[in-house]
C-alpha cells in the first residue's frame, strides 16, 4: 500500500478518538447502514444516557427546518419543531442520531406488547455501563452471558430508555 505524504500527515493530525469511517468514504453503490435515529422528547435527557453513559460523542446538534425530510418520514405534525443530534461511535462518524420532537407528544410503546426493533450497541465497559444505567432507574432486562457464532464469550443486556426505546448492549469478554 502506497502512502502519500499528505495521507500520513492527515492521519497523524487526527485525534486518537476520531471515528474510523465517515459516510463520505463509503463507495457509491455500496450497501451501508448510515445510522439509527430515535425520536426523543428531551434531547438533553437522552444525551445523558447515549453520550454520558454509553460513550457516544456528539458530532453536531442542529435545528431542523420546517422542510426537513424527518417530518414526513416520522409523521411529525408541521406545528412541531425538531432538533437533530448526530453521534459518533469509536469506529464511525454520525452512526447514531437523536431527534427531539417539541410541540407534539411522542407515542409510548405498550410495555406488554412485543418489542419490534432495537439498536444493538457494543460498549466499552459493560459493568460500569450497567451500574450507571441502574442508577438512572430505567427498566433493565437482566444481563446474561452467551457465545457468538464464532465461539467468543460476551455479556449482553437491554434497557428501556426514557422514551420507551429498547436498546441492547453487549461486550465481548
């Protein structure tokens, strides 16, 4: 592999925590999951979980325009306002997003119904994350240990965030 001087210099200038990939580096036509977006009622409350406990970093927070594609996609009434936060993981930029909806009530999932979707997130320090989530009083699906398809041991757990989203977390041992 040939490295240009510019590539080497730019690589050395990146902070150690910089995400490994950004959407601009994905080849056109490649299958790629850009991000998971969750609608939330209170962005700061959600950032206290996704940023402060799980470890995502905030890439950007913006106010969405009334013409934002999020309105028809999420069926948000026009009188509501939206604030959009993109979050970086350790490996990829803008991989997760939180969209705050103000001026319209978000539906709460029925706690007795089957849960139909979840982000699955690998965390850095499973036990510390679990302890911090327990401290919030959120509903926790008790942790378990399992083996991956390739035989590696991992711990996993789930929690319900303040907006009713199921989130699964894991860490390989």
